[in-house]
């Protein structure tokens, strides 16, 4: 057997949805597979394994990333939040509520990724991070209008085409009204 | 003991209010936003094995031999199967059983399944599959559909010839005569590339061997019973030993009508005695389901100088690829709807479905009507231009009205007049003009890729009309089955609605609850998981489930209501004054009793198309959607920004405004994808872009805001007067967008998707 | 697959010397695609995330910026957008917001794909790549010499990319990229341009239109000679057009699933013409381009 074929296992310690988790896994394992196959958290979805659909989006140390493009073993000690960890106990996250109210999905397969991405968007806006298109990089605060939401959500594909509902839901959760 | 997966589809509690006509929340909404909804890829059982499919790298080859010995010896491998291991009938298929479960002596398309492996880990299974030795004698693939159809010297993909179906449609007077009387004649050849359903949840499922020798299947499909009728014979099992449960479906759009991993997982489970899970990755998914037929369409229209069409002639060639799938019915749609909802005195259409060694094609949202719509709407624009008429006016002049006949002779009934729909569409406000001074990149073609600051950008406006048949056509006795159970739980009347219908995202679970609540006046409604313990619901396709399963739930509820009223009268000595009164007294009237009624709902009969003339009342219901597209095109670089899409659609009756809008948005987005970017590129029978890196789907930045105007012209034959709504917008958005690009660029643009190089340099 | 986790640059170099087959990984957005689809089975991965200095940038004494190989695109846009506008413009077209949070210029360089978005602006701005090996120490490779073939670079098997060095923009910079959708798209072709007023020179970079990213030398020389740097007279439309033609002439594209060679040549000539026009207009207005 060639050297590259040898499975090497490593212990991986992560904080997932507020819980310390330790698991021994093949070093080749992606964060997505670790969550889904080893930790039983199947909310995060595998759509393309390529970072081209966004269904696997989770928050790592508060920033949204494609879990399919994150190597689990490279995230020792990271704080990971998945769709299963968005609610506050029985109280759904305002975005979760807004997605249901605005019919922001149909099949729902992209929804966990859309939600984690949207949580990231709200956090980025709250921290005043300029959007990648904002003209004035020094501007304080960011208004999440429709164009801004679209720009910032462009890494999450919805094949059912529920984009108008997604924009409406994020606007609503961001406090920007419910205009569709 | 029966093994049940750790995460299984469960009963859905519906919100406590909301009947027919209201925007209600989805009963599966909370599960879907919390990540708890059990999609087919999420199923898991202790000790399960992973199945992997070895596929042919060649589009056409003879198989000299298959040697599985090395794969079988690979540690962790529990089974390696070939066609010799198929327990029963070795072929399946939706309409022709022409597709081998596993390739027998030859392969007819790239990606055809050849062998299966089950192992304790997916990686092990993949490694073992790579060790199966298949000796192929590679043959030159047959890839030109037109040649395959018409050249007698062309080799045959299947022994019985390359034409799967030829359906002519001959209407009205002689075309040659009409041609002689036409003032203006235009002709063109159009092409449609291969579109993929590209549902986000790839094919997956779990097969669990039963103690009785049968198998429990958890799969994501569109029509459970159609699966069952194909699976059971191949497994050599009676249907009752194949127990099926619908797992969560991550989108379908037609791509789950055909079988994918169902028989394979069951074979591996039955052979190993262990549960087997199969999950395709994205690349495999591109080979794991049929696509939308690519088409080559030759059209010729004639008109008088005052703008009246006098004839239409069309030859439509649909490349069905290696296996028939639903090609025959796709041909029927393309033929019968081949010239759209226009009144034309002389029509001749010839539609062909052809076998080649290209990827197999079958159902996708719009089903045969999409391809023809691009052609006939392009012809309408071209003729309007030739006559110097406004494209909307020209369509209005020739629009078929209720009472007029389509090409098949079928008369349009109970629907909005097209001319009026177009008038409303044209009257809708236009989006503001582009601010020529500023250059917010987000509003320009190319977006933040910074390709223009306004240079080369021209605005265009285009219109498109599409007509789609709703429900199954051509004499098929289509039906759906619903079981409705009424009981008192915790002192409260509770309704359980049980069907085998596939919720693929369209919101059928919401609708079923709304209907039950409206018909029975009960607040608490629960939706049972779909399984085959109840009769067939037919397919979640052809925009038919609101009509068919909605209809079945309605009639089952009516039966329950009748018994409820009868019980009321028996117990209280008088009939109830109202439904509300009956429900109010239900706890005492019903007590521990249960009312449980199962009903089938059939739509009115349709006819087969005449094989020579195509004449027939072949469609159950017809639906029209019209689109207006406003685009900004960088005519120098060929990049397009769709600024706005507006649509007018007649839906008969709005059952749920919010989910209806979702269907129109979604259908429109997929039509936009076909217009601008979506294509499986095939060369010499091989797919060149089986990934989301190069098969592009519209993002949130590609799909513009929409204006909708929804009309309700009730169809008295349909439940509540409703008209299926999911597909029509997929038809008309494509030609509208292309027309708008033509308007901006002045180009002919005869092929979709329109690529930048088709537009570039046209300034 | 071995997983190596050095905590310092020295350890990283030692590990790479030990296992030259080890594939460096930072954001992972490129390497993971290969792993997921089993296209590449490296014997070892070298995780650079603990080498903290790689995710930092600094101003050097020579006036240049030294940007660590593992600074993600999102930070290049947010922190360096004003000083490296061309690179920031390219960075905001990379993948998706999620990928920009993780992906790095170092990764783009390591992969050396002709379609990598950072290459044209690095070429246009005369960036140098700082690479190092335990055995031979540091060497600086000009971007123009870094790319040697399709997905091949001048990096030796025992070397690692540490940083890139580039002067803050002293004149307007532009980046333009063709994709067939409005987000998440790999370049059909791309073009980077930088004005260097102090040398009265312009820099260019062509992406996705040749086996390697490359400069359009003839176009650069032509424009440098034709532009009226001192007099600041407006750009002659014919000069812009000729510049575009020369830029396209430097490319050697192929037909592939993303586009035809002919289209790439055409698009390059248009992008070169337009970006020069915008940059010159900015120059006349007296400024460098902000990343807008």
C-alpha cells in the first residue's frame, strides 16, 4: 500500500453548538462529514462537495464557512455552530422564524446553509464589516437593504428558487421590514 | 425485529388554523429550519453498509468480461454484484422496460451502472469498486439524434430501432396550400441544450432487509408506487414485500421520476442481510438521473400582411439518449403543444423522440413543452418583426381564445383569455431606467466582476407565452388515493391525512392540511409520512398533485364528513345545522370511535393522440403563463443582467398565496437558468461538466425581483376550480428573457442557453 | 494521510523538508475539493493554520507591503482594499463570501491554476513571492516568473510560500473578470491592470487565457509610450483600442467548457480597453482607485 493510502486517525476536539465534542477520525475527514457521520448532526447538508452550493455552511468561530471545504483536523478547538445550534433552547432563532413565516424555502435542503449564512451576514453587518461591494470602506454600520442581502447571500444556492422569500426573511430578521 | 433508522420521516403537525385560500405555514417548516427534517441522505442505522456503483466510463462499448474477484477480496467488502445477481427481471423503465438494472454485455451511455459494491465504509467501497476489472470493447457512440432518426445506415442503439416515438399533428387545411397564400414566411432552426434538474439533495436512500425476505426502502422519489411497480419484479418479490417510506426529498423537478439507487440498494441489502445506504455525490448525480431532452427544432410560419398566421410547420427532434425513460410522453407534449396557444388554420408538426448514446433524458419541469415553447415563441417574435408589428400585438391577434382549438383539435375551456393576459402584462409598470451616470456595479451586467461601468450596456424587453398540460395526458387513467381518519385525541377532534404522495418541496403537505381543515372544520390536522401502506397517489409531476391528491383528500374528507353527519343524526336525533355544530359536538358524538375513509380520485378521461393526425382531447387541463423580461445586456462582452421579470398566470383558484408565489418564482428561476447558463455539455457522448463549478445554477444575484399578477378563472372540473401552477412559469420565462436579449442586441439567438460568445461583439 | 501541524515557520519548513510530498493547507478551499473527489491523495497534509505569522501583514522598510500567505481574501478586501485595490477587486470575485472567509492568496499561488483570481493583479502590480526552504533559505520570485505551466509553479518541492510583497498602489488599479453568472463563478478570462505613474509604466495580468497567468508585455510597452503621463491629456480612444488588441495578442487561450478561445480573445481586448480607460480617467482625476 502506498503511503498516501494509509488511513491516519487523529483525535479531534471541537466545541459544537456549545458542547465539547471529542472524536477520533481519519485525518482526511471534512468538517461536514465529521458533523454528519460522526456527531450525528445531519442538519448541515452535502450538496456539491465543492463549495459551490453553500448547503453545508456552518459558523466556525463566528464566521461562515463551507464545512465541506474545511478539514476537520485543522479545526482543533474551534467553536462550531450548525443549524441545530441556532435556536435558544425551545426559542427559535429570529431567522428560523422568519424563514418559516416568509416561505423562504420549498424542499428545504439548502435551508440549514442559508440560515447559517444569514446568521453570519447579520453578525458581519452588526460588526460594521463592509460588504465586499460597499463603496465606502470606512462607513460605520451597514444597512442590509435588498441589494446588500443579495450580495452577501450569493454563496448559497436555492434550486427551488425561493430567493424572494429568503430576502424577505433576512430583511425581516434584520429589522428592515417585510417588503417582498 | 424490524430495524428502524435513527432519524426517520415522522408525522407532521400542521398549524392550528388556515383553510383553503390562505397563506399558511408549512407543517414541515419547523423541522426544515431546525435541521431535524429527515432527508434520504440523513438516514442511519447501526451496522449499516455503504453501497457504491461502478459506472461505465464509455458511452458505448461491449463488455467482454467483468472480474470482481479482487474487489471481493478487499477487506471490509461484503458484496460485489453484477447483472448476474439481479434476482428477478433484469430490466426496468417508466414506459418501456428497456434499461438493465446493471449493464448486460454492453453499455449505452457514459455512467451506466455496471456493478455494485457494499462495504463497511464508503471509502472502502469506492476503493474496492476501482478494483473491479471490466474489459470493454469501446465502440463509436451514436450521438447525432437527427441521423439516428432518419439515416437508415445509422447503427441502432437498441435492436428495435432508434425512433422511440414519432408523433405527427395535422390540423386544419393543407400546409402547402396555405404556404402559397402567405404574404410573409419565416423559418428558423432552434436548439435547446441539456438542462439538469440539479436538485440540491443528491440521490440517496437506505434499504433494510426484512425477516420475511422482503425489504424496507427509505427513498426520496416522486412516485412511490411507480418505483414499487418497477422494483418488485426486479427483486423477484411480490409487491407487499417491498415496503416503501418516503424520506425527505431534497428537490426533484422531474429528476426523481426514474429509479436511481432503489433496486441497487435493495439487492445489496438482500444479499448481505444488512442495511445498505447509498448516497451519490454531485458528480455521480449528474450520471444518476435523466435530464431535460436537448432539442433541435425546425420551424416555418406563414402569415398575411395584416398579421394573421396562416400556417405553421415544425419538426421537433428530441434526443432521449440511451434509454426510453419518459421520452414517449415528452414527444406527445412537444407535438400537441408544439405551436403554443395560437389560432393557426393549418398546422403540421412532427415530433420525434430518438435513442442515441448520449445521456438518457426524461422528465424535467415543463416536460417537452419547454423546448417547443422556446421555438414557437421565438417564431412569434420573428414573424412580428417581419411584419413590422409589436410582438405583444401580434400575439394578441393570433391568440387562441376559450372556445378555440389547439393543434390537436382540443378546445380551450374555462381559462383566462390569452389576449387579456398579455394586455395586463404589458400594462404592468416597468422597472426604472438604469441610471446612466452612476455605476453601482451590482446593477450592471457582470456585477462586482467589474466588466462594465455602463459601456456597451443596452436595455431590452421581451415577452413569452407558454402553455402546459396539467396532469397526465393521452388516455392515462390517472388517480390519487387518500386516507382520512377522524378521531378524538385528548378531547379534541383530530384529523390524520395519509397519502403516498411525494412532498418534494411544492407544499403539498400544507395544502392537504388546508383542505382537511376546510372540509372538516377541524383545527388539528396531522399529516402522516408517505408510504405504500395506502394506494398510489401518482407522481409529483405534471403540476398535478394539487389537482389529484388535493382532489383525493377532498373526496375522502367528504366521505368522512358524511359519516360524521350521519353519526350526529343518530346520536342527537337531528342533522347538524352546520359543519361547525357537527364539529363542536364531535367529542360526545364520536367518543372512542374512529372514522377512517380511503378514497380514490380520478380526473375525467382523456384520449390518446391519433397516431397519424395527432387529433384528440389528449390533455386533462391546460394552463398558461406569460412573462415579460427586462434585461440589461453588455452587448460587447455578451453578459446579461436580468433586471426584472413580470408574470401573469391563471391558476383557477389560489389555494395558498404564499406557496403559489413560491412556485412561480421557482419555475421562473429555472427558466432563467435555461435561458442564460444551464447546460450539460456533451462531446462524443461524454459529459464535460458534471459539477456545480461548471454546471451553473442561478444564484440570488441572478434572479431579479418579480411582479406577479395571478388570475383565477375557475375550471369547474377541477377541485375548487384550481389549475396546476408549478410548470407553466418554467416555460415562458426562457423565451421572454431571450427575446429581451434579442431586443437589446439585435441578434437572432436561436439556441439556449445563450452564452456570452453568442452575443459578444454585436455592438 | 499524515497530518502535520507545525506551530512555527521553522517547524513548517522542517516538516516540508522531511516530507516534500506534503500538501500545505491553510483555508483548505482548494485542497479539499481534490480530497473530496479523490482526485488527489497526498501522503501528508501540512496545516499552516498554527503558523500565526502567515495570517498577518506588515509594511516593510522598502515601502512595500508584505502579506502573509494565509491572510484570507475577506481580510484583504477589508484591511488592504485601499492600498491594494486591484487585488481587492479580484478577491471579491473569488468564490462566495464563505470561500472568501477562508481562501487565501497563498492557496491561489500554491495551486497555480491559470484561472486563479489573484494572479492578474499580482502580475500587474509587480508582486514578488517570498518562498523558503529549510535547506536553501529564502528567495524572492517575481510573480511573472512564478507560474511555469498549467497548475505548475516555480516552487521547489521542499519550499513553502511565506508571503507576497507588493508596493501599495501609487496609481489607479483595475480588475475585470468574465463569468457566466453574477456570483460564484470561475473566470472564463480575467484582466488586471495597474498604473505606475512614477515609472510612467503600466502593469498587466491575464488570467484564464493561457497555460499560465501572464503579462501582456507588448501592450504594456505600447501604452506606456502612448500615454501622456506628464501632460495628463485624455486617453485617445484609438490607443485604448490598440492596447486591447495587444493585450489579447499576449494570450493563448483554448476552447473549453467555460468558453471558446475566440471569445476569450475578444473579451480580453474589451476588458483591457475598458480597464485602461477607467484607470486613466482616475489618474486624470488625480487619484488611485478605491475598491468600489
